[in-house]
C-alpha cells in the first residue's frame, strides 16, 4: 500500500527528495485530478519534513490574484495579490523565491507569526501557464536552500505533464 506518509527528517535533502518524489508518484499513480494531486503533495511534503505550513495558492485571476488551495498547517491567507509577499513575487516573476529570514523580505505577509523562513515555487501546467504557487513555511530561519528548490521543482513538474 503506497498510502503512507514518510518521515524524512534527518535524511540528506537530495536523497530525501528523490525518495519522496518516487513515493508521491506511487501514491498518485493513475490519478488525473489536480486538486487531489495538490492535496496529496501538500500532505506528503508537509509530513515528510515537519514543516510549519505547506500548500498551494491557486491562480484565481491570471496575473492578479492567488487563492488558497489544498494545504497542511494552520489557517493560511485566503487570497494573495501578485504584487504582495513571497507568493506574489513567485507568481509575478514565475521564479522560485527562497527567503532565509522572512523579516528581511519587504512586504512579507505574516499569515502565521511563527514562520521564520519560506520557499515559494511557481507551478506550471502542460501549456506553460501558471497554475499555482507552492508555498512552504518553516519555524526556523534558513531552512530552505537550492536543494529544496531543486527537489520541490522535480516534484511539482508533475503538474506540467
């Protein structure tokens, strides 16, 4: 049965993301529903690493507005405009944003005061359109780096297939 959650805390990041990617592929084999995929990816990434908040902000109005989608963690911001915060920057620039300390990011949106670092990645569909932003918050400063960006990008590539 593939429907288990992995605890990959303490595993080197490169290996952890490879294992998690294979696990997500196995769990979602035969599933062709982006909401189910988003919910599952959020849950498995969240629990694998013990993050504070993990989830998707879906494009509600192209080039204008993101709206909360499937996630794990405390209540998230319900809407984020493309001109605000880390997720807005990832959406408007169509690039991954890694924030070592959220207090140093101009315009950071504090949905949860416990958040100290953040990574936000654009999620593209098969046509190359922005579908969502995948956002992960940590209670520790400096949690995210290029290994996280690479590992999460590989996992999120499933939405472009």
